[in-house]
C-alpha cells in the first residue's frame, strides 16, 4: 500500500516506525535523491507532497514522501480535497506517501474518509497508565523485539517503573541487555539498574485511596516537576477510581465470577480482580461514588483555565478527605 497515516502522541514509537519504513523503502545508495521530508511550516506542504509522490524514484529503490504533522485529516480545503481525490489512487507502487500527526484524525472529514479507503492507518498513542496488563504486554513485546529475556516478575517491575514511556522502556531494556548479556533478566537486576520514575499517577491514586494527604501532595509535586500534563494525571485518576468503583459495586452485588467483574471493570486479565478486591476492601462504595464527581469537576475547572497546580492540590486534598472518612 503506497499511503500510510501514522498518528498518536507516542513520538518515540512513531519515529521508530517511520525509520523502519524508510529503511524498507529506500535504497541506501539513492536515499538522498528519493526521500522528501516536508515540514508543516511549508504553506503548500500537502500539494507538494502529493506531487512528489507522483514522481518516479531516481535510480534504485523506491521513493518516500513524508508529510510531517500534516493537517489533512483535521482541516482540508475544497482545493486540497480535489487534489487528494485526483492523486491518492494514482500514486505509483514505487512511491510511498507517509502522513504523520500527533492528533487523532477527524473521521467526519471527507479527506479522512477518502484516505481510509486507500491508506493504512496506524495509531501510536501512549497506553493509559492504569492499563497494567497492556503495559506488561508492551514490555514483553519490546523485550522480544530486542532479544531480551525477562522473567515474569522482571516484566512486572519494569512496567511499573517506566509506565507508558516507550523511550525509557527501550533504553532500560538495552541497559539490562548489556548487563546480563544473553542471560535471563531477573527482578533483582531491574531493581538494581532501572531508574524508577514510578512517581506516577497510579501511586497518587493509591495514596488518595488511603487518605494520605502529605504523600499525595508530594507525588503531585513530583509529577509536576517531571512536566506530567495535569489533564493526563486527572485522566489516570479518573480511570483508576472508576475501575475501583466497578469492582466494589460488583462485590457489593455479591458477584463471585471474576470474569464478569473483569468485563464490568474493563479489565483484560480476570486474575487482577483478586488484587483489586483487596484494594477496595477497606473503602466503602459510597466513598468511591463520591470521588468521581470531584474528579469530573476538577477536569472541568482545568479545561476552563483554572490554575493547574493549585486546583489539583485542592482537589487531591478533598479526595483524600473523602477516602479517609
């Protein structure tokens, strides 16, 4: 397929895939002639990219035309749409047109609908921090890609340490590979070598659930110091408390089937239900129900322009008060 659309906020993973595509398409001896990287500052970037994609490659290999941070899937003039309709189905097999953007394509636009007919879309979004099964799977997948052998405990610890930071995950796995060589990476090696950036939003949720105000505020300070977006922190807290609420609701309803609870709580691994039952054992259903309106109010205030740090701190204190009643 000669057209690809890569989108999502995981810049590191997206850039790795772009490099892999470039290596696959271009002949190293002719790459400088057949590779066009067109920046978004170019006012005619889209038209230029389409024209370049229609041009046969020079010498060996194929041609790759890369539209960086394109707006084609977010706003598209009638003129550009007409050019897209004329060009996208006529791009020769020797050329590849790549469109990348951090934002999710607007599926309502005619340009997006047209591209979905002819292009391969790939998402590169960070895994939500509360999706621990997905994070552990990501660790195992990357380890397999790099040829690193991990024990189950090591995979879990590494996922907890790096969260959804793909760049750090690759870096830590490469460091562990150098340390153990072709041997098996055990949990002890992860504890010894991996930089624990696990001052994360999940720890903050746990501190709030226990009503530990000082610990929670320290975690807020750490997250802010690491430039963690406040709305992302709130999204993680909301997801975690919603999951706890569902588990508690199902337990209170005397549901004993872990699979049914996992479906209700949107969990991929029913085995996690056992641990989640323990996590919500000492907090009441009423307390968990009170947390979500506070989190929704926090999100609304932030989106209306409230002071991020002060607002987050106040709501964290309020949430701790709810959870320690």
